[in-house]
C-alpha cells in the first residue's frame, strides 16, 4: 500500500514498501513556471533530511529540491532530461524526480499528510 | 503667367486601415533582417591582395577545411547592421529608467577623445618612454577617483564592476592571510545585487545573508550579531538597492572593524553621492566604481565596462599589479610582482595588461567636463529627479519606502496591482508600447514584484513629466482593471513577447548550415 | 552645464512638488559628518569642450602612436587595419547607448548580432558552441580553467610555459582558489614536454598556440594525452587572425577555447577594452560562464533572439553561479563581428596569408644580420629573435631612432635569465617594406 506525504518545502514523497519516490507538488510547479531543466542526483548518493538533492530550473529561477528524509538515492527520472515539461504537466505523477531508500521510516511518518499539506498551502 | 499644370494632391486623403499585410513582410521603416549567414553570397567587403605562401614554416598545422564564414560587400554589411540597430532602444532615443544601471547621457566628446591616435593606437607593451601621456591620464583619473571617494589608493585594472568586486575581495583575502588568520564567512544583505554573493563564492568564501528591516534598510543589529572571528568582510551597497542611504553605515563600519573584518562597498549607486559624500568618510575599505554607470562610459549593449577599486590604508598594500609609480624618469608601470615598491604585497594580477584604457579616457573626459561642481550638481539632480518621480507617482503606485525621500532611485512594488490581473511584468511590457524601456523589474528581491526607477540627471523636466504622465496613466488603468493594453504587451515593438521557455529547453545558440541537398532532384 | 538639462526654475518646481525646502533635505539620511563641502574636493571646476579637448590632446601628444613609427609590437595585442565602416557602425546611437538586452522585444539588434557573433566564434574555433564574449583573453582563460575544475572535479591545472605570462598570472590569481596551478618551464622557440606533466589529478592542460614567443604548437597529441587521463585541453589563442590560416583548436581536439578577439575590429587601446572569446563542446554547456544568446520565436511566430540559460548566471544563481561575470564586451564584440562580416571567408584567409608572408620576409631579413638568430621556426605573424645584447636596452635605443621594435621577452618574464636577449616581433598587413628597412638599419646601428 503506498502512502503519500508532503514537506513544507513542497516536495511529495510516495512510499511503496522500502522505496520512496520524490517529486514537487502542483503548487510548487505552478509557482516555478515553465520548467526548463532538472539536475538529478546520481544513484548511490546519500542524502540527509533537508539536504540538497536536486535542482529544478525555470527560465528565471533555480530552486533547490531537498531530500524529505535521510537515505540513499536509487534512481532518477531520466525522462526529465529530454522533457522537463513533464514536471509542469504531471508534477505528482510522471514528473517525479528521484527514488530513494529511507534510513529511518520514522522521518517519513513525521511529514504532513495530504489534508495537512492542503491546509499549509492555504495559509501561504 | 505660365501655370504649372502638373500638380498633384497634397491633402491627407482617405484613411485606409492602419495595418495592411505587406508583400515584403517589412512595415514601413521597420525592416526585418536575416542572419549574416543567410545573406552571405561570396562577395567581399575588403580588398586585400591574394598572396601565395609556402607551408614550410606553419608547423604542419595549416588549415585544411573552410571555416564557413559568409562574404558580403561593404554596402550590404552596412545595411545589415543599420537595420539591426534600428530594432534597439537606446538612451539617445529615450529615457531608460533602469534602477542601479545609471543610464545617463554618453557625451560624444568622450568618444572623440578615446579615438585620438595617441590613445587609441597605443600598444600596452610599447616602451614606457613612448606612453607617458597614457600613464599621466591614468594617474589623473586615479586622482579624481581617490579624491572623490576620500580613499588613499585605487586599483585600476578590473574590467567591470563584478571584476572589481573580485579584486576587492581578493585584497581582503590577502590581508587576512597576511595576519595569519583564516576567516571564511562574508555577510551580504538579502537585497544585494547577485554579483555580490556570486563574487564572494568565487573568491572562496561562504555567504551569510543579512535580512533587511521592513523599512528597507539593512538590519544593523542583526548584522552586528553575525560578526565574529570567522567573518572576513561585509558587502554593502550604499545607497542600497532599495534606493535608500544606509544612515547607520558609520556605526556598522566601526563594528565591522572592531570584529577584525573588512568593509566592502558595492559602488553601483555612487551616482547619488559623488561630489557630496566621500565613501572613505564612512569607513569603507574597498569600493568598486562602475565607470560605465557613474562616469558615463557607454553601455554599448552590454559592455565593455570598467571597475576600478578604491582601497583604504588597510588594503592598499595588497592591490594587484600593475602598479603605477612616479620616479625621476617619469611615470612607470610595475608589472613584475617581485619588483614592487617596499611595502607593496600585490595579491596577483586581475587580467592581462593594464585595464580598460578606452574607458579611462572617456571617464576622465567626463570628469574634466563636469568638474567637481558639475559632478556634485549631477548627483543632486539625480536624487532630485528620482524624488520628483516618487512624489508624483506614490499616490497611484505603491512605494514601500515612500514615506521618506529616496536617493537616486525610487522603488515601487506590485501591491497597487493586487487583484487587477496585471503583473509587474505586464506593466513593464506595456511601457514598451508607450515608447519607454521598462524599469528594473523584480529586483531587489526584498519587495514583491519590485519596480526600481532611476531617471539620472540627464533627463529634462519635460521628459520626466512625460514619463510620469504615462506611468500615471498605466497605473490608473491597471487599478481600474482595464487590462487590454497589458495582456500580451508589447503589441507595437519590433517583436512581441518571446518564448523564453523554448529557448531554454531546446537551446539553439548558433547558426548551422543546412545539409547540402542531393544534386539530382 | 551642458550635460545637465535641469534649470534653476525646474529644480524649484520639482522641490515644490516633493515638498522639500532644498535638495539637501533629500540627503537627510546621510550623517552630517559625512556631507562634504565642495571645497573638500581638490579638483578643477567645469570646463567647456574646448578646454577639455586641449587638455586631453596634450596628453595624447605625449605618446608615440603605433601608426606614427615603424612598429613591431605583439605579445598579445596586434595592430591590424580596421575598415572604416566598423567604427562608424559601432557609434550608431542604438548600439553605443543601448543597455544589456534584458528586454528582448526592443533589443533584437543587439541579440541578433550576438547570435551571429557566437556563430562566427564557433566556426572560427571549430567548436560546437560559443558564448557572447567575456572581458578578454586572459580572464577567458581563467574562466576556462575554473570550468575544467568544475567539470572534472579535479583541482590541478597545468599551464604551458608558452602561455602569455600575464594570462598565466591571471589564472594563478583566481584558479588557485579552487586547486593547484603549475606552470611548466619556459622554453622559447621549442615545445616543452607538457604531456609528461599530465596525470590522473589533472583537470586541464592550458596550451597557447601560437605561443607567446610566436611558436605554432601541435595540439592534437596534447589533446589525446589529456583525454587519456580524463583531463581537458584548453587551447588559448591571442592572435585570432591566425585561425584564418591555421587548423582550428577544435579540429585538433581542444575541449575549451579561450581567445583574445582584439585583432579583429578593435584597436590597441593601450590594453583595453578587448574581447574574450569562449567556445566549448555542447555537452559542457551548462558549465559555461557569461551570457548566451539563443534563437526562439515570438507570439506571432516570428524568429527572434533572447538571452538564455540565465540560471547559470549571477543574477539568478547568486552564490552558485558558474561565474560572477555580469557584463560582456558588448561594443567590442560588435566591432569584431562587423569586421569579420566585411572580411568574410576569403578576406580572412587573405589577411592571414599576408600576415604570415610579412613575418616571413622580416624573419629572413633579421636572420641575415650578424649576431641575430631567429629562434622560432614555425610561426604565424610573430616570432622571437635572439640578440647579442639584452633586448630591453636595444628596444630603448631603437626608440631614440624612431622605431618601436617589438616586445623584449624580459618585459613579460623579468626573472627568466634565458629570456634577457630575446625580442618578440610581430609583422602584420600594416607593416611596409619601409618599416622593415628602418628596423634593419636601426638594429645594425645599435648592436
């Protein structure tokens, strides 16, 4: 059973068993504008919660994407290299950024669920 | 009397619809222009003899393949570039309200002086006995810069403002190393121009951001709290990028020095205070001066610039080579880092040769033309004009710091556009249709949808009034949610809005020849 | 004052609108102690055009212009004939007084010529992509080294002994912040064994060709050796006209080309402003410093140009930018591209052949002088001779005879004893047989 949670940096994380998939939310994608380039982490890279994991660029801005929890990157969405527009078209599906294993699933549990995230976005 | 029966009508005649599709694709004086590669046809714009040479002394590296450059005659080349030029806005043609860029008039005398053969046709490595006039020019310019800033020394070689920032930070780095210390942190306000943190990182430091207060000034208390034995320097712009003079600057400088750190001042906004305030009296250690801003050397579509850096006693020893010295024989450039005068410890060299001489000539001509009284008057007029704009527009636009006077630039934000459906970008693009280059947009980052307007002292009151009238009109319409002129603006420029997304997703950065089609068709 | 349009009446009306009693009220945030009176500035007052022109002309007259004497200086800056159309065109208001093309709808003139410039530079250097210029060849070389360090994630940069010493010093000043910069020994007139200095820690090898002594280098073996160790070859060109006759660095395997464009379109100007050319492989595009101009379309599907990939640059990436550079060389870039458009393929090729022929003729005449040895056996338009006495003193003596004989190597390498008697001479299309006669005669008289 997969579960999706959210960070206050507008990343979503979907946990399927031991593997987590990470991307940016619709709200983030809309704020960024047209995505033109994505810099993805290499497999094997270890990340900490809140540490820089990827970079997403629009024409006028470059934003860091932070790892939602600590762990190791297992793969990245190579399709984004040729078609960064996927991030705008389907940010919470086909526009995913990278997959990782989590060192501590407890960190995942601490993140916001979709209701809490929706409230968070409203408050901004 | 004999009558001329060959007259022709001279009234305006019937008005046809304004836009007719033309056969050429051009529109009156607005010509479309192809790429030089598409126009080339094997002609030539120069007459050079066809000399045959042997390969014997070419090291076996003679070019075998053609380069692929287009060939055109002189009339075709001139027409090409004249047509391109006509697609550009320019200060000579209209007001450029770009904040922090100081788009002032570029005096033509400056161009004439820079082209005197004694300056323009002079080799940097010619024997120094043959270049004394050039060295004297540099010396005079150095005197103007140090006198106007109240600083003891100036490094002339940096090629632009950002290059000057690097020079200043490298001098600071050298000074710290000379003390045997290791300070890695540089404090930079969040309102700073991007070159500040970029340069700090380039010079090997880590950047620590200092917040701005709600009134647009740097938070001096927060700044002082961040000082410590690992802080190398602060980088402040004064007047700051919100167009305000940092009144606490002397206290800040003292705190910085007490903490063993250095004070770098970004001199981009010197046009507000030149001839009126000396940065040296404020306690700064280094400041680059953008000759292409404050001292009128032309912006040239993006360059060249020049960024000499004035230095305090704490830093002057570390100025990079070349150093200009006077001895019995005259003036002399010292280029050898090991042959510098006693006490000099240059951190290295910023670039080949001596600096942007072409810009020095223009800047000194400007200074001699204005004199100290003219420089002072220019600063006062620049500040007066910006305040006139602020006072005239703050009722209809939103000025976050509009309660008090500004310096040479006035800052507005997009609060007045809230709920109208018009963004800062739309507003700016609509200015293009009105015949104006937009102001600086979305900078500084400390206010939302920033619009930074710097008129400079070169605008007449009539020009300012006209500008104010247009902006007043645009703001009024936007607030009334009459969005037609804003949506999809500009409508009247040589190009409509351009697809910057496509340009970034699939970069096409050069012309490429079409593959040659097969002969049989 | 002729550049200030506001009259006293205007100022009064404006102050009234603002509601300030005088202009000093607008400076109220300035600490009183920091407001300087006019008398604090020991500088002259306003002067009219006539006086200023007189003062500047007097300074200019104290210099010996290159065109005023037989002239043979090179070593990184070259005297070429720039067609009259170039200077005329760059002084058009719309080029001279326009700003960086951040509003592309009203800057297509600038953007299109930048696109054409980038294309010309890519073709000349034989590389896939070029930027819209950097300040000059020396800072372009430094940026190339930093870029190579970023790409390879290695710190070691090896600089050829033939690299212009000012360029080497510039590289050392910035690149040593990110790694170790080492210079291989100076071997005037012969190629040093730089391949032996490349190892697994090397980020890049920097080789200038023709080098500072004029020697043409074969880059292909160096490129291969660098690539075998995972390092990059940075090729430096200080005399860009040489590419009209010599194989491009790209064709020889260079990864980055850093060059000085001054020879085309731009005068000597005592060292600046010049124009840095920067070209590389497409796969390194995101690491390129400086501005890039790209093709796109507008809302009416018409072709147009914009600055692009700006997220590499300081105004967006701030401390993570690929460089801190903000300006490019704008007008110098334009002068370069106009001159190259006038030259075209055939004109550049002829210009290059003429330069080589002139230098060859001069070298032969010098070699015939007793005591003078031509040290460079493969050159473009510049070569080095060994004189029987220190070259700097000979050059000074030749100045007294009205000849500017070239650059003594000791001016650039004062601590290299082996360079003391070496003189670097350039001959271009601007030199005549009379110049050569004058030089030969003067040298005979002096040595």
